[in-house]
C-alpha cells in the first residue's frame, strides 16, 4: 500500500497493478462454486477486471463499486501487504 500526495492509499495486487485500499470490501479465494459464479456474473455485467497478466487467478478482490478484480497473488500475500502498510501509516 502506498500513499499518494492526496492521502489515497493504494495496495499493490501484483505486476505493477494497484487498487485503492479504501475501496476494497473483501479479498477471497476463487476456488469455490459460488466464487466462480460471482466471477461469471461480474464478467457478464462488464465489472470484471483481470490483473493476472495471463497467470492463474489466486485471489478475487471485491470492491465497493461492485467490481471484481482478479489477481495472481495469494490472498495471504495481499493481506500481508495490506497489514504491513497499515502498521507503517498507523
């Protein structure tokens, strides 16, 4: 997570892609059937963002704008980045 000049916190989700930390609702494992349906529904609505760079999806990031972001990073890795930066800024 990084802070820009305006105080916006960004979290790196892999391969140079970042997401606003304040917009993230959940980071979940994509393996279950309900998560696969969630992904398919988001794709149908045009709310799916693929940030995997062609690699295997290991995390789904749900935002408050109803977007689903695919990341190749593990859920644990994203969570650790989030918590590490929270400690630094807090």
